[in-house]
C-alpha cells in the first residue's frame, strides 16, 4: 500500500547474508489490505483479487514487473502464509477475547463512536475475507 509502509537498510550486521540488505518492517495497520474502510471502521465487502495495482507505492509498482520477484512471493506465500493464516483463523476468537479493551480503545481513538455490533461485524468480515483470500490465492498461486 501507499501508507503504513516502512523499509530499512541493514549495514551493521556481521552476518554476510544480512549485511547491506533492504528489509521491510515493522508491519502494522492492516486496514486497507484487509478491506476495512478508511477512518470509518465499516467493512468493505470487496473480496476481489485482480492483477491491477491500485494505491500501491512506487517500489511495488516496479517489483511486480520482475518475474523472479513474483516467483519468490508465490513460493513464500505457499511456504509460510497459508499455514500462518489458517492458524490465525483457528485462534482468532480467543485472540479477539484477549483484545476487547484494546479494540474499544482503538475505536475511541480512530472512529466517531464505539459500536460492539460493528466491531463484531468487522471480525466476521475479517474471517470471511481471509478464508476467501486463501481460496482465491490458492487457485492463482498453486505450488509449482
């Protein structure tokens, strides 16, 4: 995305594989990538995945045209992301329960009013979105 995006350069590591490496992080603020409307907290029902790059930063606009980069993304997705998202979905209810106070504080800071039903709707939307995303990307990015 064009926002909430950080990169840093490692130049002090003694590890030859890490020295002079461009890194991403820290990661946070998944509102756009998980289709929650900006500054509303209201769900966005768009589950589409397309090859169109929208709202992307200049770095990713350049990288998507490099086939080796795409191959690595697909490989890493299949190797790490699928299991991580499935595990996340299995434990989401417990995680949400542990964050009830933080969820309310987040709403109080960023949205006009706290609505527990809206929060619950967003949690359901998140589950549906992630399950849908796994199916769609599973079809597009089958293991080679």
